[in-house]
């Protein structure tokens, strides 16, 4: 079983920055992709950013140029640096990881609130 623990959410004014972190622990041989998703009230969960074990990244169009995803394979940790935050970035942010032995795990979620 693989557990993901997130931290770093909070309340910030528009234009501000926050950094989310997610640490994976448990029976892990290899983590392939790690990603951040978010879900705003009344909306579906959406992919924000993803990163492979080789460092290839993918971002939602709405966050390109403002968010940066990074990871350290040695510590099974992924970060999401969020800058120039907008009220529409307000959501619960979830970490996801998939790897070997076969697993696909979600974190508990961390609230990010951006005030205007």
C-alpha cells in the first residue's frame, strides 16, 4: 500500500504564491508518473500538472507559465510551485502517483483558496 501525504495549501491573495508538496511512502519500487489534480466546488476533478520519472512535464493550459511541477525520485516527493495565483485557482488540490509494484494512489487533498 502506498500513501501520499500533501502539505502547503492555504489562503493567499490574488497574485500571490504557494508551494504544495506531496511525499509518497510505502511499498514502492518505482514511481512512474506523479501529478497534481484539482477540484473546485461543483466541478470535475482536472489535471493541473504531471511529471514523469524522467522529468517530462505536462501542464493544463490554464496554469502554463504560472505553475511549475518538480520531483525528486530519491525521496519520492513532488512539488507544485504556484505563482500569480488567481481566484479561479481556488480548489482542493490532490496529489496522484502511479508506479511499481502496480499502484495508483491519491492523497487526501489540500485546500487552496485565492482571494480577490
